[in-house]
C-alpha cells in the first residue's frame, strides 16, 4: 500500500501551517502566546478544521482544543482513545512549524482515516495545546499537564510581565480555573499519546533522512552556580594570591564542557549559557560569579552522574583556587522514554512510507510528551527541518517531508489498531 502522494498531503499541511502562521501579535514576525487574542483566533481556526474533519470539538479548562472521533466498533474498548497532538503557541519571532506540524498532522490523519473508510477499535482525540513554550508565564506545559492530571494549583497565581495572573487570563479566555484539576484524563481510557514534531536539530538532515523515531525525551536539570572569591585591586594584588571568581568560572566552564564531551554515548549535553560577575568593573578582581548550568542526557543515571562529576571537580577547582563553588538545582525533569510498542509502530510506518530503515534519535528538547508521559505511553516522530534551525523565522520543512510525516502518522495509527485487536 504505497499509493499515496506525499506532495498532495504535504501541500494541504503546508496551506494549514501558513494559515496558522498568519495569526500573530506582530505584523512583522510570528508571536502567538498563551491565552492572547492570537491564541483565540488560532484555536478557533483549529476548531473549524477539526469539525470539517468530522471531529467533535471541545475546549478544556486550560484552553486546549480537543477534536474527538469515536471508536468505529462497539465493545469494551470503545471508550478508549488514542491521543494525538502538539501545541499552537509559539516563542517570540518564531518559525511556522514548531508545534503546528503536530496539530495539523493529527487533524489531517483523522480526516484521511475517515476518507479512506478505515475503522478503528478505539477513538481518536486530536489535541492542540496552548502553552508548551512557557513564554508568557514562568511555566511550561500548562495544557498538557492539565490533560495529564498533574497541573499544580500554585501555577494559577503566576503572572506575566504585565502582572496578569494565569487565573485571570484563563477567565478572560472563557476557561474556568476552578475545574482545571478535574480535567485530567484517566489512564484506563487512553491508548497512548502520539506527537509529530520538527526535529529542531541537525541530525536528520545530516543523515539525509526525512523522518526519525524518537526513543526518549532527555532527562534535564537546571542549576544556579555561585562562585565566591575575594575582590581586590587589579593592579596591586599579586597573581599568586588571588581568589578570582571569574578566573574560577572560566575553569569551571571548560571543565563542564569536557565532562559533557566525555559522555557522548549517553547523549550528555551540558551548557553554561549565562554568566555575570560582581562587582563587575574593569579594574577589580571579581568577588563573585553567577552562572547557569543546564545538563541533559538520555538516562536519569547518566544525568545524575554527570552532575555528581561536575560537583566533585568543582570542589577541586575551588580548593586549588581558594574560592567556593556552590551549585543549586532549581529544576529537574526525569527522562520520558517512548513506549517500545509505539516506537515499533512508528518505525514500521516510516519504513513503509519512505522505503528506508527508520533512524532513531533522542529529543534533547522538552515537549508536550514530557507531561503526557505521566498519563500514558508516548510515541513521537521527528521531521527533518532545514539546517536544524528552530525558534526562528528561518525554520523550514519541505512539503514532501510534511506529506511523509502525515502518511506515517496514519499508518502508525492503523498499525497500533492492529496490535490492539490482536
Ligand atoms: Zn514545539
């Protein structure tokens, strides 16, 4: 069954993605933040598409749009459904494809299954989450954590830069914050969650592959590093007796890079992306340096081990230089492993559609699947994007690749249905 036209499917997907991209807070660039008028227009457009695809639409208390198709056959499993989706919010000055590809692919897959007369033993529920990026409020994944039943009440009091709380923004959007906690779905009702997303990295392009199966969403931790030394005059304190916080920071950064480079087999990545010095003057030896540290890996053990190694080597640097290096963990997310049965179904669908063996890769970025993994099994595919560029107006996906992604999703759904029936 290879009689499909990736260009035709991809062209339809591209047209929808362009329509969504035209909805922005800014005429010059694409910016669509959670619970804004642009979010409303995008959600309404998505709801229209869902209805045209024969889906029943509802908006939940976190403003996620749900488009549902019931199971084709009666029986014990008929209330169960397969969730498919991604997000329609964006970063500031975003690309068109991040998030929207997954929402559009889900709607087109539902439409095609209907058009091809394919019956399924479970329902389909297409999801368009409103907050994956966490740009407006200091919290990510509000939509998916609500569906997963892990939404925390304290988030309602968080504010945006204008001082508006999540609670008020939800009320203005027409959502009832009081029922957020009860919006969580039940594991027994759910077959799993599938997401199609652009890779946002360079590997598929480098391998000359349009699609890849995601094995896991990486474990991640964020830390604040504070290095305390001793201030002094840049012209009078001899080099040998200095306790220079910035010089120690330089050694710390190089050490972090070395630790990560030695962990390639665990997809270890460690990044110092922010640095500041106190008092911060050209002729003063710094007494303090503040740094950020982000660590990611394909397993929780590898991530924890890297953090331990970094702590140990920091103590050595501190002892040698007479400075104190304090590392505080501010945020930690365990690895979300993609379910083997979905990896298998997605891989065989990719192989059927592309006639090549499906490559596997890990997601270094967090996604809605990270929250959904608390509810159910997750499966994910990545679509090649030009130059690996994302969160930028230069984000680009070829039309043929979009078509291949939609067809892969359709066939994976059929494959999962076959497994369920067996
Ligand atoms: Zn995304």
